[in-house]
C-alpha cells in the first residue's frame, strides 16, 4: 500500500455551485481537521458557467488536500466517474455539494463504525433514518421511482438515489471502470454492477435535510432516469457489464 495514500477520499460533483460550495467546503475542512487520518477532497467542476472553479482554487491555496478536476461536458454521472477513478483513498465517498447529509455522518460509513462491506449507500428510508423538510410530493415521487428501480434493476434497497455513497477503493475501480451512464441514472447503474459482481452492499440510515434549491427537476429528471434504468437492463443483455 502506498505510504502516502489517504484513508478517505471525498468526491464532490459540482455544476454551478459557487454559492453553495464555500459553506460546504468550510464544513468539510473543519470536520477533516479533527480526524486522525489523512484525507483528500476532489471537486469535479462539471461544465459550470459560474465561478465554481475559482471557489475551489481559493480553497486549494489554503488546503493542499483539496483538488479540482475540470470537465466541460455535462452530466453528474460523468463527473462522479472522473472523481472516483482519480481518487487515491482506501475509502471513496461520494458527496453532494449541498451537504444535505451533514458531513459528520461520514463516520457512519467508515471503520470502526462500519466494516466488512464493499459499497455503503446512504438511506433516507431504512429504520433509523430521518428526513427533514421534504415536501410530501417529492417523497412520493422518490418512492415510485424506487419501486421501478427494484422491479427493473436493483433488488432489495429502499433508497438508491441518495447522493452519498462510499466504496472500497478496489471495488470503486472495478465498478466505475464499467460505468456508462453520464446522467442521473448512474446511481442505479453502479449499484446494478455491484450486485452483478456480488459485492456486499449495505444501507446506512442517515439524517437528511431537504434543500429547496435542489438541482433535481422532479418530472423531467424522473422521466430521464426511468429511461436510463431501462438502458441499464439493455446494457446487461448486451453484455456491457460482463467481466473481462
């Protein structure tokens, strides 16, 4: 193992996040500075047209463990894949820029609190999870989509779409090297690949706070994600996810 390898990598996909990133990065830095392990933070600027990159560069000047990847093409799935394949940590943690899950909850995904797993996904639905401030219609739409996911692609999980997930390094290398979805449907795809590989996946109950300025557009993105769930199945039939 590399002696300078971080224990934890935090990957943040960001599109036009100049307003939310400063507060989120300050909280992440404050959390990491209290830990007794090495960590890195990778922000992937996903085709932003604002000063997202400039914000990150300001933090990089103060904190050498923060880095930036620029990608002009749009797509959250693409940004996540780039960040995951560039990360060096033993545990790779996917983190939404809005920190709708408080960063302190990362400890729930890491040893000693959680061990013996390959993929850990944050869940807003399993016992012990709590949602704050989410409109009822948003919750309902999420449950309908989850039913579709369970019927067509990923079995057995109550919340595949929460934007906080943790992967062991070797597992992430395998899964994300086979990822093809560049949009919102990437969550379903990577979990489908993980199940196909028989990796151990666990759901972790979290505290989650609804952000009114979420990037998700429920109707448009739900239709797009449904199409991408179907595409995952088509890809599987075509052997796209077969081990080579």
